[in-house]
C-alpha cells in the first residue's frame, strides 16, 4: 500500500473522529431512495417534458440513468476498496492526490449545499399550499425572499424552518435519522403508487404523439439547448442521491458489501420508478401543460382526480423532506472528511462525544443553508447543481481507471463488471452531459472553482495533514 493510502487509513482510524457503524444495506438503500425520489418526479419531470424533451422525457431519464449506472458501479468499487466518508472527495484523494481532491471537495460542498437550499425553497411552496387548503396559509411576504421573481417578499419562512428542523434531527444521531427517513420514504412511495394507480387507467396514447417534438438535441430560438440529451442533463439532478450513500461508508456495518448494494439497489429501483411515472404523466395530459412546480398533482387535477392529487401533494412534502435530509447528511460528512485532512480548519471535524455526530459542522452548514433558502430564489440556487454532480462522477470514474493502473493489487471486494470499459463509458457519458449544459452554467462553475483554488493555496496547502505527515 502506498504512503498516501497508509496516511489516509491512519486518519480514518483516529479515535477522535470515529463514528458508529449502525447502518445496514437496507438503511443505505433507503437513504439513496430518500434522496433520489423527490425533485426528479415531483418537479423536474414536468419542466423537462414541457420545455426540452416532450414525451421523450422517458428517454432523458434512461440516458441519465445509464450514465449514472456507470458512475454508480465506479462508486461501488471505490467505496469497497478505498472507503472513507468523503464520497468522491476521498476517492479522488486516493487516485489523483490532494489538489484534485480539494477541487472535487469544493465542488461537492457547492453541489450538496445548494441542493438542500433549492429543495427547501421548493418544499416551502408545497407546504404553504397545504396550509392554504386548510385555511391557514401564510402571507405571501413570508413564503418568498426579497429577490423572488414577480415581486419579492420578506423571507421564505417555511424553507428556513424545515432546514433547522432537519439540523436537529441530524444532531440527534444517524440511526435515528435513518429511521425517520425510512418512514418518510414509505409515505413517499405510497404517494407514487397512488399516482401510478390512478394514471394507468387514464392514459391517452395520442398525448405521446409526437414522441420526439424537439429531437435528440438542438437549440430553441434563444439558443438554449433542447431535446432528449439536453433533458437528460437537466433531470440528472434527480440522481444525486446514490452519491450520498457513499458518504456513509464509515457508518455502515459492513461497508465493503453494504455500500455497493445500497448504491446499486437505490439507483435501479429509482430509475424504474422515474421511467414509469414520466411515461404515465405525459400519457394522461399533453406535455405542454406540465411546466408547473407540481406536475404530478397538477396532471391528476387536470383529469378530475382532486382527492388523488391532494394525496400525491402530501407525499411530495414528505418526499422533498427526505431529499433534503439525505443531502444535508452527505454534506456534513464530506466537510468532516475534508477537515480531517487539514484542508479546512479542525473545527469542522470534531465529533460530539455523546451522539458521535459532527454537531458543529451540522449547525454551521444548517444556518448557512437556511439563510440561502430563506432569501435566494429557487432558480438561482439550482443553476450549478448538475454540473457539479457530473464533474464529481467523471472524477470518480477516472479514479477507478487510475487506481487500476497505479494499484493493481489493491484489494477490491467489489469490482465493476466489464473491466476498465465501464468507468471509461462513465467518463464519456457524464462528460457528454456536461457539454449539453448552457454556457452560463460552465462560467459560474469556473468562477466557483477559482474561489476554491484561492482557499487552497492560501490555507489548505499550508495545513494539509498529508503534508505534515511527510515532513
């Protein structure tokens, strides 16, 4: 084993940082489902169908799912062989060294933090709709921030409150959080089942014609990418959940077996659900009517099933809650791992003696995300998430390729099927989806990475744990 692997192993075995191994393969699978089934079905499906893919949004989900499958297999191999709670950060550290690892860590912090704030912003709308139906809706000035489109309010109060509640849950302990997540996932899947059960008897095949109204790839009059591949780049956000599973390596009972099972089971199950729901959604109403914030319940309302629409909307509230919970969990574990290696101050790696959770990091990130969700509009929050996810996946696939060459004798309890071809296809497919994103997204992402490099060369490189152990 190389010095790099040895030093990383020492860091992960340090008693000061130890976490409880309490999560089973089922817990990990449910964590993945909790993060994956949410925004994709309840928000992005309608938007992607109406503006980019039409009924062929089914193909967009399949394309994104295939790209994710290559990445998921690579994640599984690295999770079983390298370990650590830093997800793509830890794997990039082992494969490429500290600088690339820091870049991907900075990328993941953006990806997870913005995702939680963005979902909280959307959750607030569904929640206030439910309050309004009960006659106790909040005034508009307390449901959107000052910079919202169509006139700003004062603060998005529900978005702030839900993040603070999740913060308390994560402080209590990961096993308790997993139990709550499992219950919420059950409610969410029940809502999906209600939608499927009603929609399957109301499909009108004429709504699927034309199936490819925008083709595979093109541009609209404003130069914005459209088509199946552009739709795949958009709905890719819906698959970020399996990445969160890999952050739980140090809290899994048998990580070399349970983490690959959790990742692949969650991805396979959720891709199937996405394809079924998107096909039914575009089959019961014209795809042009789905560009709304709640397409699943809106589609049921349009065909006269008000009660089912209400039940589905209730499931959305629970569904988006589990998305936030799992992504928030993943963010704290990534920051903790980065801090262990000295790339962030040691404040972030402290674990509470009683709960064995990173309380300081949980509180600080929760406050920051609550402020973002309360004052920044959803559209601004969501812009950078997909490119960050795709870059992380490309580096993970590249990490498998690199470690196969540099450490051929490294124990690999799980190996990607298809040999080196699988991670190569992962790099190509995820890289292609990056290309289909708007150029403004690339520019903003580059600016974020530039800020990260400034932090690295002014603080991280001087305090790196790896550097201190080599001197």
